[in-house]
C-alpha cells in the first residue's frame, strides 16, 4: 500500500499540530523533510523514540518540530509510522504536510489510518468503529460505552458465541461421517442447551441498544407551540446562546432552527419550529407545514404553553395532535400571574413541567422529566451492547438463524438442516467482527471517520 499522510489534529489553531505519516516509506518520507538536531539520521531511529529537529521543504526551514517514530508492527496502523509535532498553526502544519506529499506520500482518505489498523489485524471492526465513538463522545456514558468496545468487549462476546457454534458444527460433521456413533455434541438436549446459551448472549448485545443509541446519538426533539408562547426563548435558554430570534411579534420564527444541547446524560437534538396556528400568510404557512412534519419525525416533543393566559383553540389543536407521542408540556412564563387551566393537558396524559425560560427557572425539572421519559439506567451501560445499526443488524440476523436452529432441534428435524443454519449464524458473527465482510461495507464504515484518524 502507498505511504499516506494527513494532519491528525483539528483544523484549528492550537498549542501543537501533528502530521501523521504511515506506510512502507514513512521513515523515508520523514527523513527527506526532517533534519534531527545533532546530526542524527531518521533511518537509524528505533521505534518509540523521538528526536528534536527542523522540518524543511527542500532545505527551506519550516518549523522547529519533534519527530516520533513507530516501527512496524508496533504502531497504530501496524505499519512504519512517523508523527511530526509542530507549532499549532494552520499554515505551518499544512506546509509540512505539503512537504510530505512532495516527497513520496499521498493524502490519506477519511479514516484511512484506522482502516489500515483493521486491515493489518491490529483491531477488529467493532473496535475500529469504537474509535470514532470515542472521538465523538460528548459525555461520560458515551465515553464509557465506546471504551468498552475499543477494548474488544463486543468482539469477545461474539467470539465466545462463535467458538460454541464451531464445536457444534464439528460434532455435526463427525455425525455426518459416522452416523452410527454416539457423539455427545449432537444429543438434542446438549444442542438445545448450547443454542439457547448463544441466543442469550446475542440478546444481551442488543438488549440495551435503544438506550445506548439515545446516549450516543441524542434524541430528535421538536419544540412546538402557538406563536409567542416562548418557544425560541426556551430554545435559547437550553442552548446557552441566542440561536433563535426572540421578539414580541408573533410569527418571528418561520423556519426550523437546530441545535444540540445536553440535559443531564441525554443530548437533545433540538428543533425550534414556527408557531402552529391558522394563518393566511403563504410564507408563514410553509413554516407551519415544516413544523408539523418535524413533530411527526421527532422522538420527543416539547410542547410550550403560555401559563399567563388561558388555552386557545390553537393550543387545543396541538394537545389533540400530540396524543400518543412522547411529549412533555412546558408551562412557560411562571414569572407572571398564572391563568392557564392545565386539565386538558393532564387528560391527554402529557407530563407537565413549569418553567420561566426568560428567568432560566425550572430547567432542572425539565431535565428530570426527560430522563424519566427515556428511563436511562446508568448501570445498564456496564453491559456490552451493539454500537450502531450495522452491528445491530448482524446480531439480529444471527438471532434469527439461532431461533431457526432451536426450532429444528425441538421439532426433531434433520440434523443436516441444522448444520446449514448454524453455519449461517456463524457467518453473521464473522460479519459483525469484520472477519468476513465485503469491501463496500468496510469502505462505508471508514467513510464516516475524520481525515487523519
């Protein structure tokens, strides 16, 4: 494979920047653009050693740098790897990268360093996916789940299941060759016991998937209500900045404004929508139509009502529309005299939280209401779970095959059919870990990575 290079630190000004080079000629590329102090040679550097020196482009000095050398196979990618740490300016880091490209390296693709680690057997596919989860973690629970997978927890569970199935397959193969022999591995009770054990292990991998997905990806949340109830004020309060325009003029918000905010351990992917009400204004009507579609797609709806005045026809329309949705009713403007009658909201089985978005009061109660609604059990995240839809699909496919295998045994069907179904389950597990997977799936997984990782 070619020798690749990329800036591995964020595209922003910082204390240092790191240019990573990996491949057969990584040391050669580094030697051509880096001159160690004291007359050392880069080629003579041992793995896991550093050298201070000057990065240059054809002899023209670029910056004082530190070069770190990792020798194959003891590197992140499993290849010879060199990392040049320079001052953290955008221009200087890009200039060193250009020098590396001029001297034999090629631009790394998104996630290509981690992809090479996978292809070179340094990590399995579940561990590779966990790398991006670690990078994107926004809280303690997300990081905890990603670290479990990075340490190979999912692979170990899948491997345990795979090994049990291989023992069964070997027993079935022996029975096929010697059908008159008593082979313990093909006794019906033993087969059922082993298949049920594998089924339980696989079920444990997706039991907490939805809770984990909520923690990792956040909850698609729509803030809705009629005009001037304080939707945008609440949105800005939760966001911590003025993302939505707030005025006393009804209909100010005409499009959907989006922001991700954290409430406790849950990230809400907020959408501030246009006020839902009857209107003859064409543009405003388009915004209201978009708002209603946003409500339909949302996993959580925060319906805002003005506590300082009675419910209106538009409020009643919204209450009826939200029946059956996961919803929290926010009674806003508690800093004013309360005139609202909440009985219609209570009768619709919608949880009520009272706040003053203007005074930032009651937000903790809203946080607790969200956590209770989604029932996030922090202790459940000590259990290994599938990390994404690809992994979940592989496990569900394996579960389908295992269930079919159990049915074959319980109904005393031909063991030849059982052999085929167990082998199918084994293939799904190999697909989960990446031991058997198409190039297209591999490329899709790593396309979501950032360049330089």
